[in-house]
């Protein structure tokens, strides 16, 4: 089976972080979110992937190439003008027309059992299937209504709680038969949620809703608070990731605040001063430096080549590669973009920090533990 990975979005809800990189490349536990999705596809036997690109496309192609390093084949196509998610799939029609295929969003983090979802789609002979997930807040998602056999009878776009007919949300994972192309216009912007799927249902065609198995993790990595939480979920083991084994090195001599060694994953070449206090679930990339009297608490992720200077304090923070946290600074619930220097003695709470040419962004107070 082939996959279509949608990677053309601008990622405006993750600004200012996405002024540096396209949303599919934002890291989750130091690995781009799109790579996590690619690895999940491979784990379920899907190695031929097509992707549409639009915003900062060269960064995606430079990172992945043809995906040979993942044991996969990736073919990308640049969209000069966005044409909607179904329109993006249409751009790869000639590659997908020969059989059942899966469509996934390039910015999803999930450990869904794709094999099971595909099997149910085929067993029930659906034209199109949508993977569904039960959600607590229906006002944030497109909600799906089904009959007793699981086939979809209607949709609600971000309904009020009192109006919601279901708590099952579309996850952005679709299984499609090539016949759907006859229902997609040859030109123009066209979407799955607002146009294609409602039109198929209105025509009485078999559109199936398939609920993800209980306990399946799924995050749309939407706004920055959700993005930060997805990173913490990754290092806490809430989501099962199909990444290569991460080698943990000893941080002998550091004060660990009672956290077990399994909660500290240090990249090769990382050093921790003996007076640094590590009271955090910690993951670092390669060649990081945590200096004297630095304090790390809660959940902390450092990308490659990061420096935490003397006396700096990080609580529930994500720091992208090649950044420096200045002496005696204090950061709480904050994301630091790549190549950023945080000034000494500064204080930041629920912020998104980027290199100085761009202004820091304050995060909403909700959505972050």
C-alpha cells in the first residue's frame, strides 16, 4: 500500500516557531514530527510515500531526501498555490490511482494501529474510511456521526457541547479507494472535511468511521501548548514511538533529585556538572552542556549542542538545537527555538522564544500542565 502525507500547511498556530521551520519538521523528542509519522507507516509495512509541500519546502527535502535513510521511498511535489487537503492528494493522483491508499497529516503524533484500521476498511468494503478518536473537548474538532454499522451519516464542525451528536473526532487519517478521485474536481481548492466526505455521504456512498483502539495516543500538535505537551508525552512514554533506540549515558556525580536513571536520556558527548541539580525527566541531544548549579525540573528536552549556563533554571521546557540558556535565567513552560540565545538573568513563563530578530510569544495559560 502507498501513503499520501500532507505536508503543505504553513503552521500559523505554531508561530513564531514556524518562522524557522515548516510544521512537519518541528521536533518531538528531538525527532521531526513528520519522521515519527514516516516511521509509523513503515512499522505497518507502508514504505512508499508521497508528499505535497508548500511552505519552506526545501527544508523538508533537505532533511528527508528520498527517505532512503529510513528504508523508505519519499516523492515530494511542490504546490505553488495551496489547493486544500483533498486537492493536495489530487496532485499525486497518477501515483495513487492503482489501489487502496492511506492519507495522513504530516503533523500528527500517534501510535495508531494502522494495520487494523486498513483491515476494517477493506472488510467493510468502504469507499473511504476516517479514523476516529474520542475527545473530551468537541469544540476543537470536526465531529463525526455514525449509524449502528459504523458508516458515517453526518458531520459537525466544532459544535457547541450541548449540540454535539457524538464525541468522535476525525483524526486526519483516511483510507481511500482510488474511485474517490472521480468525486474530486480536476482543479481548484477542495477539502476532505468540508467538501469531499460530506458530498460522498450525501450521495449515499459508503464512508466508514473507524474508532481507534482504546488507549491509542493521538495529538494534532495544534497550538504551542499542545505541541509542548506532545513532547512531554513522548519522553514520559505516553505515546509509543517507532524511533531507534536511544542510548542513555551515565551522569555520574550529578545531583539527581531522586529521579530514577531511566528518566535521564543523554546524547553522546553531553556533560553535566557535578553541582547541577537534575530533578526532571530529561532528554538531551548530542554534545549538550549543563553547567554548575543549573537546575532542571519537571520535564526537559534539549536538542543537540545546547548549553545551559551556570545557575540557569528550566522547568517543563523544550529547547531546540544549538541554543544557549543564559546564566541565572529562569524558564518555565517555555519553548526555545533553534539557534536562540536566552539572555542571562532573564525570566520567561509560558513563552515561545526565537532568535532576537523575532519577538517572543506568550502562550495561553491553559493547556499546559
